[in-house]
C-alpha cells in the first residue's frame, strides 16, 4: 500500500469515486489497546465488512515522547486476538510528516492558512486576560491579517488555519444526528508547530483523505474536533467523510470508564481475567448496539446485521457480570482441545506430557459452570497435584470424626470395581451409602475432600474416572492412613 498513491492522495480520490466504503481505526500507541478503543475498532470493522468495503489500521504515533514500540505491539496483538483483521499494511502517521507539511504549505499558498509569530509569553498573557474577563479560551487571531516584517525574519512561527468566522457548520452525524456549531466559536487552530511538525488535527484529516476513508467512526469525545477538522477539508476542497460519533463507555456508576472500574486493556481480559475473544467481541458489540433481543451474536451474524442506525446515543455502561456470563456461554460452546491449550499454561502444578490430553478429556466436566479460563484452571488443578494432597480448611473438616473409617470402606468397595467407569463407580458408592444407612452426599463429601483436597469439584464419579484407578485409590489411602502416606 506504500508508494505515490499515499503521497499524492490519489488513492483517496479513486476510492471515493468507486463508491467503496472505507473505515479506519487510528489508535495512539501510548499504552495498551483500551477496551473502549477495541469497541471502536470492532464497529469500524463490522461496518466495513457489512458494506463489503475495507477496514484500515493507522497508528497515530506523531507524539514521539509518548509513543512506544511495546504499545504498538500491544495494539496489534490485541487486534489480532479479537480477530479484527485489517486490510493492507499498517499506516504509521509519523512516517507521513512530509505529506502533512505539504498540505500545510498548500493551505498557506491558498491563503487558507497563515504564519503566526506570537510567542509563548504573549499567548499566556492573552489567556490570562480571557480568564480574567471570563471569556472563552481561544486564540484571538492577532496574526490573522498581519504580514510578517523584517523583525520576524528568522523567528519561530506556527502555521494556523484561517477558520471561517461567519455562519455555521453542520454535521449530519450518523449516530448523534444533525449537530450545529457557530463558526465564531472555532478559533484558528495550529496546523504546524514551530519546529515544523504537524499537529494531530492536521495529520488526521490528511491521512483520512489520502487513505480514502469514507466513514469516520470514533468516540463522541472527538465530535468537537470534527468541526475544526472540517475547516481543513473545506479549504482543500476535499470530500467530507460520513461521521458517526459513538458515545463513550461508562462504568456501572455512570462515570467515564477508568482504572478504578477495573481492567481497561484488552490484554488484561485475555491474560488476567481469562476471557475468550468471542465473548469480549460479543459483549463490546452489545454495548451501544443491539439486534432485537439477541444476546449471543456470532461474528457472521454481526457482519450481516451491523449498521450505524442501530447505534444508540446514550453512553453504554460496563457490567463485568454480564461479560462473565457471556464468557461462560462461549466456554461451554468452545472446542475442548482449544480450551485445554488455553488452560494448561495457567495451572500452577506440573501437568506432565500427558496433561493436555487429560485436560481435554476433563473439559466437558470442568467447563460446565465456569465463567473464565482461570476458573477452569483452578478447578482442574486437582488432576495434577502431587501426593499426599494438602487439603484446605473446609476439606479438612470433612475428613474429621468418623470420615476416615467411611473412606476406608469406600476405598475397599472401589478397589473391587472391575469396570472403572462413572456408572460402575456410582453403583459401588451408592452401595456403601446404603450399607451405612446414610445419604449419598455423606459419602461423596469426604470422598471429594480426599481426592481433590477441596470441598468443590466436578461430579465425584467424573473425578474418579478422570484420576483413574491407581491414582484414586492411592489418594484415598493417603487419607485413610495419613501416617503411612507421609
């Protein structure tokens, strides 16, 4: 995708003429892929795919002090994990600084921009006067109609847009509806800094044009920027994109989503919280968009159904419980071998070479009630623990009083079972309970404690089947005669 088309903007012209929908996701690489940014990327991806168009990725790395390579890699990694595959090569904004400067010069040549020699001290004094007079804080245009003289020769300057002062600008936003701003409220924004580097406001407009972006779908915190950026578009005679400004994600308390609401980075949902990408995608899709009462929406359905008209205007509220419930659904639907591969690295114990296969066989029993990969890993850990097991406090209580005598009878009954399968094991344990004239649970509870070291586990007959005859009987013997086990 590199070459003269990017440099001249010819790609943008041909794309617009062809009527193809082109969207983009343009994160700044100053940290992880934010969960709100992931939703913006998802909406751009789905709309492009729904319309049979293209979805582009641009890294806005013009802030060299804050942009980092690890952040870039985190963004690309997060996008890949979510399955948001972009078209063509990644565009890096910093590499296009010369093109941005060319457009600034073109605006100067048109008279649509001008050089401003105001010093930092002069601008601070201007702002102090505005604060004192309780006036809006904006540049007063002092160099708008001034030609530099000999005293400005060699002095630093910025390039400012000569913004329209009369009339109004209207954006017919696909989400927010028609929004109007009086041009008198827009100041002459900086396009090039005094060191010749472009500002974000200039770079975004130039890149969107050159990339042929037809639809700008982004957070509604950029809505004010759209009116200022429109000044560049009009001055250059470029085609306006379709704007769709999405309400931001808020926490459960209604405040803008922040670190205090929990994990913000996509990587945290994967690595720390044990979520599946299809669950995160499904949840993000339903935050601010819906399709009737449909709760579980596949990628294919999302592409078929997604449209901007169904995006709501109210901020979406993040609800971790809903995400966990969605994740539980997708865990139950997931392939067992895939889950085993995800769970294995999270188990603290050494699982050995046969561990992945055992996990796969255990997965139908482990994933039934789990809501995260972490929960599955925790509940699977009993399979790989070394003997004699350390039992937790609750399990230890189940092994008190006459429980060990009951365990001895249970062990002996199980040792006599020829067919080590869940049905045969259940029949043997029920017989123990009947002979002892107690309920099945009274036998199952100490049995579970002895086999897993915990009070909770998959069904006890499934536990026995998964551990196998030798390991099960050995663990029971350890508890029947703890001194011999140690």
